[in-house]
C-alpha cells in the first residue's frame, strides 16, 4: 500500500483571503515504511510574507523571491503523489484546503478530502483530552525532534511518518493476535501474556523489496538518527 506523508507551510491561515503555499514536503511510504523517495520544494507565493507567518517557518520574501511559482511545480507534485496513494497529513483539513486552492488556480482537478488520513484525528481518538500537536506526539512516542526549531515541511513530514507508524502500533510483537497456547510454551511471564518468541518458518518467505529499495530505506533511517522509531520497531536490513 502506497501512502504519502505530506506537510505544507503557508503565508497564513486562509487561502480564500489570498494566503498561499510557500513550501511542500512529502515522504513516500510503502506498507507504512519509507522508501527513501521524497518531494520537497519552496514556492514563491507572489505576495509579501506576513511577520506572523515568518516567525513560524522562517521563510521570508528575500529567500522566496527566486523560487518557482506553484504553477511551475504543480505537475511534478501531482506526479509524485499519484492518483491512488493515500495522503497522511496532520490536521488534514488545513493542508487539503490550501492544496486544492492552489490546484484550482492552476486549472487542475481538486483532490477529495476522503483521500486524506488525518493523524490529528487518529491521535485525538487514541489520546482524548491530551495535547496532540506534532511536537507533543514526538515527545509521547520518544521521537527525536531536536532539529525542529522552526516549522519545515520536509522535516515535519519525516517526523510525522514516524508518528504515524507509532499511532498504528508500530511492529511490536505484543500486537500479534493470540491464537491460543503455544506448543511447548512454559509457565514464565512470556507464556502468561507477554511477547512470546516466534517460531521460524520451515521455508523463509522471499523478500518483498529490492536491494536498491532496502538501501534507500536504510539511508533514510540513518538520516533520522539513532533514535528513529524504525530502529525500535523494524530494524533496517537488506533483503
């Protein structure tokens, strides 16, 4: 299953009032794991940057002046996300509204909101009443976000990909379905409901990814640092 974890930075809160996108970052997942493919672009919003927005992401008029306009990157963005991939977004309504406003200005079809998975809603359903910002979720799941001094679309997408895996339960052995007593199980803590060791298949399954995909995934996780959630739940190995 292909998913795109996505984030945007903007000039404000309301595209209907003229606010525009200034940055898009996206990370490709296949079966909830990163493939190493990313999309990242800064965009000239064709309007001045309000001070309030600048203080959030640090993207000012001088920096954005020579960047491409959305119409110039729209085709590449659409090609990256494709037509079938789910879009994983924190507070999806905000980003989808901006993306559709930009697509509409360029004459492209808008995307249905049903295509998005809102990690904010997922977090609220699991932790009602708690803080569920991206920073709060990183703290809750012990994901290293020390590099996040300002909002940045690509970094936020990479962090959100880790949060999304954690919200879905990761790959913890304790989440496997209990199908009854294990043959030869003893009476220790594991036999009483802890994570029991899994037996080996008589014939190992063939790898589902290519060597190049495995190397790209390993490089992506290495960039996130030694605290990357995938190192806890799914250590990167070659085929």
